[in-house]
């Protein structure tokens, strides 16, 4: 990943990719040991499945790098007062 604004958070059965503290992708191990993953980009979801966490991370990072500098558009958070 080219930008320091992206950060992976890893847990035993999941990983989350954040862009400026907003989640843009996640991976969660399923009961069969596979790693389904989802990317939110420009208001759309892109899903795939990998055989390992490492393979899923490589795929997600390559997918984002292929966007050529385009930044993810994430929904505006709603706040309560």
C-alpha cells in the first residue's frame, strides 16, 4: 500500500483495513477456514474469498493499488446530539 493513511488491524479471526480511521475492507475467517473479504469503494461493495488471510490481504491491497491513486469515498457518519 502506498499511503500511510491505510492501516490494517488484525485479530485472531478477522482483519480490518482502515483509511484515515474509516473502515474500507474487512476479512473474516468462515467455518470452513476460508477468508471471505469485502471492500467498500465509491459506494459499492466488492466481495471475494481467499484460502488464507495472507492471500486475502495481498488481493485487497493489489485491488486498491490498481485504482491508481483514486481514494475511497466513504459515507459521511451521522452524529447524534
